[in-house]
């Protein structure tokens, strides 16, 4: 009763909130903060007025850069940075004799899948996230597995002294977890469901390098987020009970059901890290392309390696020992194809499946639109040997 009368005193309860499920909490809509914060905010912006206060000139022009600042006395020509950068980058490219290409490790690192968990995704499909440790770096590389046919050997192997509960907690179970389940090996709700891995056709594989800006921060400088989404879409199994008004991306899940794995490597910025990539973006805004910017920062054009990905694929039963007919690799990068096969052809790439940018496929109807993305793709094709077809 109290609740009811409180609610009636509050301003409008929005239709959306009225639709919240019974377990939503708190049950009451937020009350306005003491002192009316929102009022203060709007007041603050209105007192700021239309005009942004003038910046000190020292921030606006190199002419006012304090003389002690390194580089502050550089003489600038009409289009100085572009010319300067192109020359410097060309020199560096010439000296290194090679502007691209991943490092090939002489032998594969050791990897171990530490934990796996089922992740229902926002489009209705389901995947299993596998977290790996390795003896090469301290990073947590990931394998995103679609379907039940791909299993990690290191995860499934028995650890000394572990209980059935331990195994289920680290994800080393078959079938599905449900309240009351007691065996990791046998799902009693589905008698006879003991696992027999069976790959019906060469699995679809994507090797993806972390890109905070493109995947999380909505950047239109690259198509990393789009590529990750597209790989997941192609590997997702049909969604049961999909609403008829679901977006086209989710609808098309109905027709794609091959399963597969995305190896998600923590080599941000083609291996140079986020901080250096952000510097590279500033150099790009100053006129360099993506390769020149890396070189100007004294990094290789591509500082990545793929030994970890090869080792993870082998652990997931996608190596040449388990699938002699090979995998299908989603990429436009020819260097990746060779690199992923490993020093001793531990993995075989049967087929390269190209990733055409969505904007190109749909004549600009969908996908990323920005001048930066065109330059990014152009440089991949002209300088990094990418084949977008
Ligand atoms: N240094 C640098 N890295 C970038 C830039 N734009 C994107 N990246 C990084 O590039 C990586 C993405 O590359 P991938 O999606 O694996 O693409 P790829 O190797 O070129 O080949 P595909 O398999 O065809 O996609 C991520 O680590 C991004 O952070 C950039 O301008 N500079």
C-alpha cells in the first residue's frame, strides 16, 4: 500500500519502465536528486553560453610553442607534415627492407585452456568462451567457440585431485549445466549424451586481433568491430524462436549453421598496443597512412605473431593431426594464412574465405562510412598485400 501511494506521488512512470519484469530493481523510478542535479546541469550549460572561451594562443599555433619544447622550432612549409612523414616513412621502409609480415616463431608456444563458459549472446545465438594461459606472454587470449563439436583438449584433461564440481566450474563438462547436475561427463537430463567430438566439415576459423577502438569505442577508422560481428554471424547456429521483427543480422543466422572458432588475440594495434596506436592515429590525422604512422613511431608495420593462435587451434582439435583436410580461414590477409599454419604446418588452411566490407557489399547502404575507413582499406590493399575479394 505504501509503495503504491509513493509511486502515485512521483512524476510519470514511463511506459518502458512499466514494462520492466517483476525482478527488476529498484521497483521505484529514481527520485530527483536533492538540489535538482539535472537543473544544475542545464543551468551550467546555459551559463556557459553559446561561445567557447578562447584558448590560449600557445595551444593553437606552433609559432607560440615555448622554445624549450623539443620540436618546437621545426620550420613548417605549406603542407609540411605530410611531406616530412612520407619521406621519413619511406626511408624507414627502405632501411628495414620490409614493411609488413607477421613474425614466424620457430616453435609453437605451450597453451592451456583454463576455463570455459557458455555465453548467450544479444542476438540469440550461443557461444562458449575459452580463456587461455600460455608460456609466451602474460596475456589472457581467448577462443570463441560456436557449436558443440569443437573442444579443448587441455580443458578436458583431468587435473590431479579435482572433483566433478571442480570440473564443471572450470567448464570441463559435456552438454549443458543445470541446477542439480552432479557429473561433468554425463548429463543425466540427456541420457547417453557422453561427448564424442565430430567435425562434419572443415571448421570456419577467424583469427582476430584486439581492437579496443573498433570493437568497443565505436571507431570508424577501421572495420575491426564489423569483422568480429560478421565472423560471429557466419559461425552462429540457428536461433530458436527468433522474433519475426528481429534485425536482418539475426534473421540471417537462420541460414548459417556451420559453427566455428574465433581466436581472439590480445595484440592490440597490430601488436604495438593501444597507447602507440592512438599516437599512430594522430600521425594519420597529420597526413600519414597506417603503415607510415607505425614506422614513424619506430614500430614494424605489423608487429604481430600468430604462434599462439596456431597452438590454440591445435588444442581445440583444429590442427592437422585432427583435421587433415584443413580449416577455412576468414581473412583478407595473405600473411596470416601462412603464419597460422605454423612452423611445421601444425594447422592446414584448406581455403581462405574473404571478408568483404559491409559497405562495399551493400553499395553503402549499411556498414561503416568514413573517409578514414577508405584510407585504411586502401593502405591494406596497396601496402600490406590484402586481397579484398
Ligand atoms: N597500428 C595500427 N593498428 C591498427 C590500426 N587500425 C586497426 N589496427 C589494429 O589492427 C588489428 C586488426 O587487424 P585484423 O582485423 O586482424 O586485420 P588484418 O590482419 O589486417 O587482416 P584480416 O584478417 O583480413 O582482417 C587490431 O589489432 C587493430 O587494433 C591502425 O591504424 N594502426
